[in-house]
């Protein structure tokens, strides 16, 4: 399985996003402290940067991203919004948003290692698209592991769950309440620039 192994802090700095988006609260980069990068970007560079943001944050490779874009363009409504909703519905992203993994990369690995079920069936595909009514649960055999046991009980950390998902504090079970709307997606993306890039 292909994956992005670029240094988190360095890549976030280059793309102009906070490492917190990836689940890293304290990561910083000491490289290029003076910010000796080109201040003025071309129109193409700005559009490309937005595309690279989405690919990096959600852990998507080029061919897969193009597939999402083509699917989004065929759906009714705005292509840019459709694109973000598609990537937001990825199972690895949902696991991260539910607070069941500390980082997005961690979430991808947990899904790949068969730690979750959807509607009672094991799913190990990070790109699986969740839909309203889906019940996501940590498999019984994984609940006693240190990674998941600390998420249960009175001392369980409180996660800020998006409105389109529902998970009770201390529970290892969650439900997809509805489809995510554009305002539910907090990653700082200007999706119209991606549409302009592909429209050339």
C-alpha cells in the first residue's frame, strides 16, 4: 500500500497549514526560520498548492485524487464542494475525526490493520466511503489494547466531534448521522482553486 512518508512539520510549513490539522499539536520545523521563500506565487502555483493540501492532509496519491475529482464533477452541485465531501467521508478520516486515533496517519494504519467494523463487518480499506446510518465500531478483540482502552471510562479524553458524526464520550462505537456539509469541513482549503486548475 502506497503512503506518504514526508516529514509532517516541513510539509505543513511548505503548504501553509497547521500541523494540528494532521493531529500533531506540538510539531514545529526549524528549517528556513527566516522564511526565505518566494513571497509572490503565480496563479498556477496557488492552485497547485490547494490541490497538494488536500492530497497531503487526507493521504491521497495523484491517481486516486484524479478519480475523486472526476467523480465529484459528475455529481450534482458544485464540483469543489463534492470533492471535499468525498475525501471527508473516507473511513480513515472519519476515525481521526471521531477521536479514535491521535493523528490522520495513525487512523490510516489502524483501519489497514483491521481494527474497525462498519455495520458489523470488518473493513480495512482507508478510502472506504461512509454513509448516513453507518455504525463504526472498534472490533471486540482490539478494545483491550492500550491504544483503545485509554479512550474508554471516566478519564477518556473528550474529542470535538463534527455535527455529522455521533460518538458518546468513552464509547468505541459511533454513527454517521448525515452527509457532511461544506461548513462541517474545517481543513483550510479553497476548493474553487482546484476546480480552476483542472478546468484549464
